[in-house]
C-alpha cells in the first residue's frame, strides 16, 4: 500500500498499492472495489468531493480523472470513470471515460460540488470547474447536458426534474435503466408510470419491499431475462429457493432438478415428473422413462424408509399429492414403455393403473403403431366408444362393434356399421343402425326389399316426407298394383306428371287431388278440371277451374249443376269480382235463367262474398223478417247476429236497422233463461219489450201475450198485466187462449180492474252516455237520443263501469251479471247431471271461480269466467261511438 485517501467522514477509503492500482474500500463489509482505467503515471493527489459523497477526483500532475462510486447496484458496489454521456433513441446509456488537463503549475487542494480549488505557483488560490459539471460545449442543449451530467453522477432526483422538462421517451428509458441499475425502486416505479408500462410497475411493486440486496438484484435480473445472473444472485441471497422457483416457472427442468436436490429435496419427484413429461413431448422416450421411474423409485424408497422407522419420509409431502404424482409416474411409464415397443409390459401398466385418461392416451399410441385390436380395447376401457367402434368397423369385427354401437352417437359411424351389416346379411341390425344414423331412406329401402314390411316404410315416408324414400315406395306400390298408394307417394316425391298419368289411367283422381290439397298449382288444377269435365263431373271440374283462375268457365259449370252448387258459384264470383259474372249469377238466383227463383239466403251470401255489406245487411233483414213471420225466431236471430259479426269483422258500420231486430229477437230468446234463473221481473220486462212489437211475432201473438200477462203479474207489474190481459180478451184472440185455467184468471183480472192498479217502479241505473239515471230496460238516451247497447245476459242497457265483451260473440254484457249468469248455469248443469247429491256437494264446497263455465247466450258456445275482462273507459267510449254511427241512407232518386 502506497497511499490512503479516506473520505471526510472516514467511512470509505481509496487505497493505492505499489502496482499503481487503486481500490475503494468499505471497512464495514471489507469489500474492495477496483477503479477502472486508473492513471498509469504516479498519482499525486486524490480528492473526495466534500458535497457529492460518491465523487472521487484523481490528479496525476497533469490531468484530473473523475470517478463516481455506487455502493449498491445490480452487480454490487461499482466505481465508474466519468466522461461524456450519449443516450440512444431506445434509452441505452453509453459513457466515454475521459480525463481533463489542469493548467500548468496548478496544484488541486479540495473539490466541492464539482469546483476544484487549486494553488498556483505564486501561492494564490483559484477555482476551476470540473469538466463533468461544467458546460464544456455551448452548442449542446443545456437541459440535455444537465440530464446526462446528473445521470452520470447518479443524482437521479435532479435527472428526473431535467427529464420532466425534456419529456422525451429516450430520456425516460435512460432514467429507468439507471434507476434499475442502482436498484432505486421508488424512482424506477415513478419512471415506468410516466412511460405507461403497467406491467413493469406491478412487477416492481411486488419486489420493492425486499431488503436483501441480492434477492432484489436477482428479481431485477429476472425482469431483464438474465436467468443465470438471477440464479447466482438468488443463491447468494437469504432465500436461495427462489432460484428453484424461477427455474420451475421457466420450465428449465434440468436445472430445476439439480437445484432441488440441495434446496428442496421434497420437490424432486414432482420436478422429475415434469422433466420427464417435457422429454416425452420432445420424443426422448428413453430419457423420459428413466425420469418417470426415478421419481417413482424416490417416492417408493421414502415410503419404505418411513414404514421401517429409519428416519426416512422427509421427501414426502401431502399424502394426496404423493398419490397423484405416483399415478402420473405410472401413466408416464406406461406411455413410454409402449412407445419403446414393449407392448405387453405397457398394457399391463395401463390395466393396473385403471385410469380412463391413460387408457385413451395409450389407445392413441397403439393406434399410431397399427396395433388396432389393442387400441380398440383401450378406447373402450377409456369410454371413447366412437374411436373403438371406428376401429371395429374398419377391421370388420362386427360382433365387438355390436356391443358398443348403442353407446355411439356419431351418425357417420352408424351409417358405416349399417352398411357392413347389410353387406353381411344382418338386415335387422342394419335397420337399427340406419335409424340411429337418421338415414331413413336406407331404412325404407331395407323394409321394402329385404324385410317385407311395406307398412313400416309407408309410415316412415309419411312422417319424414323424404323425396327419395317416396320414390322408392311409389315404385314398390306400382309393382304391387297399389296405384292409390303409388299416386300418393309420387306426389310426395314431386313427380306430379307421373302421378297424374297414373291417376287418370286407373281412375284415382280423388287421391291425386286429396294429396295435393290447397297446394295444387294452376297447371295441375287445369289438368284435373279438364279430366273431371270429360267425365261429366261438372261440380268437381268447376272447383278446379276456379283454383286455376278460370272463373267464367267454373261459374258456367256450377250453374249447369243447378242449385246444389250455388255455394261454390257464389264463392267463385266473390273471388273474381267481375261484373259480368256477378250479373250472370244474379240472373240465375232470380230465376231468369230457369224460371225458378232461388232462396233469398243465396243473394245474401253473394253480397257478403262481393263485399257489398250494405246490401247484405238489407237482405239479411228481409230474410230474418221472413223467418220471424214463420215463427223461426232462433234462425232469424242467428242470421242477424252473423251479419252483424261479418260487418264488425270487416270494420264496416252496423246500421241500427240491423241492431233493432237483433235487440228484439234476443230479448225474446232471454225470457226462458231469466225464468229458469227465477228472475221473473227481468223476464217480464223482456216480454213487455216484445209485446210492444207483437206485430213482429204474428205466429205467436197469443202465447207471447199470455206469457207477458203471467210474468208481469208475478213480478208485481199489475197495470202492465191488465193492459195486455185486455188485449187478449179481444174477440180475435180470446178463443185461442189456453188452457182454460189461465183463461179464467185473465178474464177475472179484466172484470175486476181495480185489483190491478199497483205497478212496481222500474229500477234505475246510470246512462253510459250522459250518466243520468234512467230505467234499466231503456235502450235510448233521453237527452242525446243516442242508442244504448244492450246487455246480452239481462237485456238491460249497459253501464259504463260494469262493461265487458263476450269473448265468443264480441257483444257487450254487464260484467257482474255475466259472472252471475255463468255461475248459475254451471251450478244448474252440475245439479241436472248429478241430482240432489251434486247440489249438496256444491253447497258445501263452492266451485272455484276460474273453473266455472257455461254456454254464452248468443252463440251457444262455451265461455269461462276467466275469459271475461272488464273494459276500460276508453274502450267503452269507442264502442258507444261506433255503435251510434249514423246510417248513410242513399238519397232518393229524382223522377
């Protein structure tokens, strides 16, 4: 040692030896860090910068050499010689070490913050800036120079400030590299955040709390992919097992295995298994087998040692984990043994393991090795029935295949198996497999050609509508003389021309038309029509002419048939909408063609078909009146209701001239139901409504008036009863009153009128139009004179807050009364069917409301309480508005 130069605090010392080499010594750790590129000439003086503790200046009588000391770096303590710094675009730092000459006759004494104080030859003191601190080249950017100087001097906080001003990616990268080099984790995290590198930030935050410098340096080396250096540092740290964890994570199993023997012996079996798997994947089967066996032997030996009480078992961890490794070893040994050609030994290992996945893996190995029989057996053991079946089918081992085909789901395999069975004469088995493959055409073929079960083939084709299958069945039917069946299946096979020729030849046109149905095309329809016309079946011919659009010809043929084809004639005219055809049909219906007028009902249907709803309504009124005059009230009621429904469905106004007769007839129809429900007042008021229009019931004047008198008297309407009793005692009606007992009571009533002066006032309810209280049977608003809709259940006028529409007839009804009506009808029906016992049962346990049902009073079809729904105020207003649409009568023609 030639000289010692301690720092001002005495914690570090520069040592110069006789070989003119210098070292920076740390007395705490006894580390001696060499100075790189130390001056070869004898050193005259070494100075420590009194402000920058890590900066050392060496003077060799001519030049000053500046060094910076970093006590902590990724590579340990370092001394670097300073010089100009260059930064690449990728942030890489390169420094070119340089020395700086001092003026002649200047002796450096002390350095502080880069300022060297010198004594000249005359004893005066002068200050000089060290080149590393000063601005040697004025052309350089000042901020750039400041950044590089602070970076070289390891003053990272000042470098951060300069980087903020520069704000260039290269500067941030350079700063991050330097921070990582000196292991300043806080600064590195700040810089990577500024760079937006979230991955590095998260990685550094995970390791920044490590106090062991070697451990921290190892993780930093790992981030830079320097795995060997990282391993060296990890092994030198307080947690050497980190080196093993790194090699395991990197899948460096060979090196991991070496480390595990010394660092974690209990991991040796698992690492050996992983290493073996890797070699097996690479195709190094012998080495892989050796490693699998080595791992298994290690576990076995430890278990034996533990069982013998010899202090072994230290390598064994969790029992469940150990068993898992053993099973993996056995599987690997089995695979490698098979791949190396020792089949018997390998198969015995597979059977011993009893592992489904191992069976599958080894089956694939054997299949590649062309050992198909053994491969199929192992596939079956591994429940890969498709692969096993494919091998059995390929090798024509149908017996073995038959066992597992029910477990196979792939249609292709079933088809292949079925084809093999068919070729082998096993037709029933072939059919079953074709069905599993959903190849129903093949099933049809076998049923027809081999199994003699044509009925089954027919059912299959009808359910699948297969064109190919239909052709097969059609040809079979032709061979067997079943021409009706042949026509059906030819049409299913889209062979319409062949089917038509067959139908024409064998008089089976009805089958041809039935199969085609509504889907018959114009050409087919015309051919069929021509055939029927040639056979003088004019009705059928006209029908098919109408289907192909030849309406005039169809109408002509229908009219030739007379009245029996009138309905079809009306339908044709309705489709055609042709004035000439319309007049032709009207002439026929009026009798101008044959002198025989037809029923007015046909005129009514014609108007409906033509969409002339106004004339249809007028005709319906005439027809209904005729039926009413004849006493056919139910028929008249039905005609008028159907007309109203047709007009409503077509969104056409319903004239009051149609609604009024419906109201009258429906009131008459309600009487029996009201009497049945013991509502005598309601029945009486309906009969009074009918009696006021008794001229509309000419065939039943006396019975209607008689019922009116009786029900009015029962209901306490004695004045009304007396009024119609007097009418009955007129000479033209008196002799017709029956029976005598009733007649005598009516005569007594008329003789003693004073006993019939009482009259119960009619109940009131709010008018749905104005809201004023009016009698319940009044069907006209006294204020606005608008018609009020009638309830189809009671015959009373509707009330706005108790309004619903019948789901069958779409007619209005009082919601509460409709529910009462359905309840009464349902109970009456059950009592009628079950007698007194049913009545007692109903009384003890009422029927749930949602199950109640009855026949609605208009159409006679079933209606349930659950179907009823109250109308909103807007719906009520809309119904009343449409109900009172003004009839637009045609103006009278001028003379």
